[in-house]
C-alpha cells in the first residue's frame, strides 16, 4: 500500500468551482475557505512544487507578481475601509505546514480587529471560518473576480 496521498492543492488548482477567482501567470487564485477576514484569498502555484527557492528566479518573480495582483484586487474591493482606503494591512503567508505545495495566503486585516498585531492562525477554527452565507461568499467572489480582471 502506498503511503503517498494525492496533493489536495494540485487537485484544487485544476478545478474551477464557485470559489475560483482567476488564472494568473503562475497561480490559480481562489477565495479562501476561511472568511473570518473578509476577502482572504489563496494563490496556488499551478504545478506542484514544495519550495519557493526551487523555482527559477523568473518564476519566483511571476509568483510574487500574482500575489501582488491579488493584494491590489483586495484593496480595490475593500476601498472604503481602513485608513487611506483598503484593509489596514495585508498579511502574505507562504507556509506549507499543512499542505506542502506552494500557496500564498493573502489575508486582509481590517480595521477593528481585536488582535491586529497577532497572526490570524492563533484564532479558533470558527473565528477563522467566519459566518458568510453561501450567497455572501458568491457575491464577494464575484467582486474579487471582477477586480482581478480589470487590474
Ligand atoms: Zn501539489
């Protein structure tokens, strides 16, 4: 029996479900499962690779370009919030602790969060997930999709 399990992010990068937002240079972008921070997006490298430094420098630059584009889209969608527009901060995280396939979390940190100086991962699973209805998720995904198209 094989101990290798299929990579869930390889599978997700090949699907275009309702959470899919854009196909960029190197990444597929999806609305994050967790929406405790509204607008949380995940940019998944289209092909399986575990370490950013394994990619040639030009691909690393394209991945970063994709991540920055997602950040701009988030700031456009939430333009009315935060000092000077947009979320007060964006957190960029490439962890790979749970799924070792390069993916970037782009996490907006909104005004009024009680723990703005702490990593979001310290929160409970329920707080991470948030309370968006399916309709609200689809509406937010559509706004982000539109912003990503026009950037
Ligand atoms: Zn993979």
